[in-house]
C-alpha cells in the first residue's frame, strides 16, 4: 500500500511539473519580444539619459567641493560619494529639493531640482509611449511573436503619428540636455553651485550622451520592406523563429530577411522561404504560385508558350528583372 501511494504521489508530481512546463511554453511570447526587443531602444534611451544627468550632477558637486577646498587653502577634500549618490537618487524623483549648508548635494538654485525636472520629463515621455503601445498591443490580439499578426502590429505602430511624435520628443530632450550643459558651463548654476568646463563634461560624460543619441536614432529609424503587412496571407501565417530571435532580432530585421527569401524564391531558390515558413508551407506556396498584390495573373497563352518552349519564369529571369517583377512601384507583397 505504501509503495502504491508513493508511486501515485510521484505520478501526480510529474503531471504537475508537466503542466508547469506547458504554461511556461505557452507564455505570450509576443509581449516578451515587444518589451525586451522592440522597446529596447526606448529603454536604452531612458537609462542613458538618467545616467548622464545623475553623473553630470555628481561631477559638478565634486567640482564645488574642490573649489571650496582651494578657497580655504586646504589640501584635504571632504568628499563622500555615497552620501551624494543617496541624495541624488531622491532628487531625481522630485522637482523640488531642500539643500542646506550641511547637505551632501547643494543645488544651484535653492528649492529647485533641475536634475529631477529633466529626469521626470524623460520618464514621462518614455512611459506614455510604452503604456499607449501596450494598450494597442492588447487590442491587436497578438500572442505569438512568430505570427504575421504581430509583424503587422509592429509595422503599423512604427507608421503611426504618435510614434513619430515620441521620437521627436526624444530628440528634443537631447537638445535640452545639451543646452543645459552649455548654460551650466556658462555659470547659470542649473545643476550645482559650481560648474565644470565644457571639455571636462565631454571627457567625463561624453560617452553617455553618445549612447543616448544612438538610442534615440535607433528608436526613430524604421525599416519599410517591400512586403504588404496588411496581406491576409501574411497575417494568417505562423513563421519559424528561434529563441535567439525572441531576445535579439527585431521585427524589422526579420522582415528584411523574409523579404530577401521571397526575392530568392521568385528567382527559383525557394529553400530559404520554405525554411522560414516552417510548418506553414501554404503561406510559402501562396507567395510562389499566386500573383502578388497589384500583379496581373499570367495569360493562358503565355503559360502554354512557356510550356512549349520548355522555359519557366524562374529559369529565364535575371536578378534585376526578378526584383522588378517582385516589387513594382505601385504594389507590395
């Protein structure tokens, strides 16, 4: 009896583990891909701007401590980076600050935290885009990042007006940060009661600003392939994508690879397209056999003539003519 109970408990335990694995494998991979990969440029932009602002404030505070030590003729610099980092961490989340003579960090204008104001502007800009995108994502009904529906969603998102507005706001924030640095160097005291030279700022925080500019540019730049994402054939398809693609490959990059495979397939090399289609061979065959949107179906006489001559479009086409046939000016796949 004890052995049967033990075996029954083990079987139930194995069933529970199997159910847990099934739930893990059925996670909404489209949501994971959207947050981890599609929003990677936006998250990198926010982190770069936050790091630049907090680091710039710490450098200014260190400069103030050095100048005070030089004023009293002391060679000992009383500098507590842990205390300054702790106060900056709280200042970043509030537009007002109370910094006295005993405070580790003394803002340039008492009561006003320009560092916190700028950080909150960056945070609000990124959050409004993320929240709006998540609402649109839920309305799209996408759950599998391999589906054509999810590819169509991200393509439409990149062509929406509010996406361009968000990208423009990111560029404006970079300009504001640059102007803030210039004004602080000129002695306006926006960040601290002292200021660095422009060359010192470039040496210490130039790399962080470059990272922010690259992230903003990556967020703004979108790829528009010669594929019609509104085509019902593509939206019904489930393409083949690996776990590596889930983490590292954006939908724009995947669409670029898919476009090349379709071009090669129409030129007589369909294996790449079949490999990307995976089990959904109907999708691949439809792109090979059916006329593309905007293309006229071949005349029956032309087909008979090709059959009598023993030629086919794939055997007579050159890369230039095949590309022109695949992507006409007024049509997309």
